């Protein structure tokens, strides 16, 4: 079954809300990819926190993660979904 996905306009601010990422990425640096689908809940970062943490243009991207909690996506998560409910 396919369901519609709503794409918000650029004025929508999700900072502080919880997002879910799923994927088959590694759980450690240079580790092996997972054979099972993994998931992690992460807060959406503000544009400023995104620029400070990753040095990217936050106006065109969404950054999520949790400082000091090791909650983020990793290598081999190039096929993953970020869901915000």
C-alpha cells in the first residue's frame, strides 16, 4: 500500500520535535552494515545548531541528532527514511 507524503513548505519549523530514522547502517565507525532494519528517535535541530555541529547550510537541509547520546544515522544509511510525526 502506498500512502501520500506531505512535503511542508519552507516556513515550517520542526526544531525540537522528534523524528525517526530507519536504515541498515553501521552501529560503529567503520563497522559492518546491519542485517536487520534499525531505528532511532532523534530531535530535529535548529538551523543554528545544524550549522555549528555539521557546518552545513541549514536552510536547505534538516539536521537531527542528540548531542552526547550517540543517536544519529551512520555510514550505509544512504537508504533511510526520516519521519516526523
